[in-house]
């Protein structure tokens, strides 16, 4: 029985030695590659060589156990057993010698892990940043205001940072402002400009009753900087529940559609794009708004959804909205986006924001 066990040990040890020898060879090649290609990465080379050394050591141990077990299985005797297993003195001594660097290698491994973890966290933050900006510029939830149904939808384009923004907020006891805008271009600078425009408008719409005056103040503030390559299109609609009116101003933005019982009225631009001319002037329109009336606001990604040379366009926006006039505003917004995506073959490259607001 002892002979069978020792013979089995010899066979298994031989196989294990071969497996670890192959692994050691691969690790040695990796250590040499790091040494050649990344001469400055001494820590990486040390860790790679330490892994090779451990694999080689394991292979050596099993390579010695195999013949020792085989010899003892064939030849019985104290002297033979002592001599056979005395061979294990070699890897034991090597282990003791190499143990001098074990603590240093453990520290290097921990340092490398910490560095990789911090790099992973930084990468994760970098990936989350566009989502965080988009959440500020185009929030998933908007406040509820008594007397109004509000729907919105936002579709990010192919860029990393959004340039479209929308907002709904109270500017007085009986007045609610809806804002939508689009900064030309993509990237962090356009996104920052959109952020500035959105929150400056919050201030100016409280300060000035007329949204045209708010646009003039915003334009003067933004156009006075050195960002001459940027410009913004934006539209503001201020609802006055006490007067039963809406007041609309548009800075070069696509038409705001005002749906009433007797048809649809496009509310077009009342001034130039923002940031083109610091002295630009704007005006606004005041229109009665009855119960059931609704406005639809959008950025140009919707109208410019393209199938070859064919744009989705204003006519399709109106027809799609008219089919969904009795649906909740959220449903209408989603229907508009889906129709534009279908027209463009399923993909809209530009950021697209849509808002619909109905008076109860």
C-alpha cells in the first residue's frame, strides 16, 4: 500500500512540476518583456520576476519530490529515505534566501493595487461626469406646477458632453417660465456655457418680467467674454396664470409651436442668436392661453433628424404632435422623439430635447 501511495505521489508530482515549469517560462518571458519595453518600470519588473521565481521554485520542489518518492517506493531503508528527501534541502534553502524580499514585494503589490484602484476610480468619475452634467442641463424630473401638465424627453447625441438644456421654474407667485436652449458645438466648453446660460436665465427671468429683457441681459453678459466661436439658440415661454397669457421670446431658436383648439401657431424667433452681438435687441409676444392649450418646444436635433437628404422637419413635428394632442405631454414628447428616430433610421446624432406644456 505504501509503495502504491509513493508511486502515485511521484506521478502527480511530475505532472505538477511540468505545469508549474510551463507557467514559470511564461512569467519569465513577461519579466523580460517588461525589462525591455518598460525599462523605467522597475516595480513592475520586480513583481513579474517575483512571480516567475515563485513558479520556478514550485516546479523545482515537485521535480525533486517526484524522484524522491519514486526512490523510496522502490528501495526501502532509512538511508535511502533520508538521502531522497534530503534533496528537498535545496528548495528549502532557496525559499529562505528569497524570503528576504517577500515583504518588499508585498508592499510593491499593495502599492500597485492602490494605484490601479485610484486610476479605476478616476476613470469611473471621468465616465460619470458627462452624465452628471446632462442631469443638470436636462434633468430627468421637472417640478410639478398646479394648473399645468409638463412633459419632457432628452436624447443624448454622439458627443460626450451635452450642449442642450431645458428648465421649468417659478419666477413669481403666478408666473412659471419654461426654457429650452442649445449651445453650438460639443464638448466640455459648450456644456459649461449651457450650464451658465441656464442658471443665469433663472436669475434674469426673476429680475425682468419680460423674457426679452432677460435675453438682452444674458446676451450682454455672455457676449462680453472671449468665446467668439460660441453661440446659443434659446426660447423662453413665461406663463401667467393670473392674466391667462403666455409671453414668448426666442433667440434664434427653432419655432415654438402653440397648439390651440382652432389650430397650431408657430412662435418664431424674436431676436438673433445669443453671443453674436453684445448689443443685440429682443422682443416678446404675449398671447392669451386657454385651458387645454399646449406649447411644444424642442432643440434642432429633432427637426434635423436626417434620412439621407430628408430632414424630419417642422411639418412632421406638427403632424406627429397633432396625432398625440390628447395624450399626456410625456407621451407626446416620446412620440416626437420616436418618430424622428424612425425617420433617421433609428439614430439621431445630435443632442435632442423636447418639452410639452399644457394648461389644465
